[in-house]
């Protein structure tokens, strides 16, 4: 998105945005809890974000996003959701997909992110997508289930021979 905004700063902006959506406001302790960091770390980052004109923050008051901060937060959230949805499409468990989406949202080139976004939209929302897509996803699920059974069977037979 913007070379001067770190991935960590984007995480803070996204968290503030999500907290504000849920509660209508965000406080230091809410952000600390959401990101699993100390309140002092939150205060330090809020000062940096304020200097970048991304948040409105005064000590002992709530935190609000500026228009620019909201825009960065929304873009970061969309990237995160795209990767989470993609990973869940390929049957990655949700808890793992959430963690890995977080990694991907900051590490990939913008053109790669754009193509992931287009692909996920095509697979999930595009009205004119080929009918085979739904069938392909069902077949992929069956394939994964079959492979899981094979792994489980091989693991069981390997371990039974040990006894």
C-alpha cells in the first residue's frame, strides 16, 4: 500500500478499525488486548500513527482513525480477508488460515495481492464463473479427504508394527 507504513502499523490500524466497528470506539486497553501487546507498546505506536496523521489520539481518551488511517485500515482488512478466504478455499483450517493470512498480507507484492483478490472473487462471487468451479472445489475436498485417510492409515499401520 504505502512504503512508509510498516506492516505492524497496518496491524494496529486494522485492529483499531475492527474494534471501532464492534464497539463504536477504541481505547488503548482494547487495542492491547486485540493485538496481545502491552498498553505501553500501544501508546508508543499511537504516537507514531498520530505523527503520520493516521489516528487522532490524546492521552486518556479514545482513539479514532483519520480518513487516511481508515483508508489504510480498510485496504489492510481487505487484503487479510482475501488471503483468509483463499486459504479456507483450499481447506486450510480457519485458525491456521487467520494466522497465515496475517503473514501473507504484508509479505507479497501488490500485483500478486491483486491477482489473489481477483481469483478469490472469481471463485466465490463472479456470477458468470464456469459451473465446473463448484464441482472442482467439491472434487478437491474429496481428494483431500482421501489423502487424509491414506496418511492416517499409513500412520496407523506404521505404528502398529512397532508393538
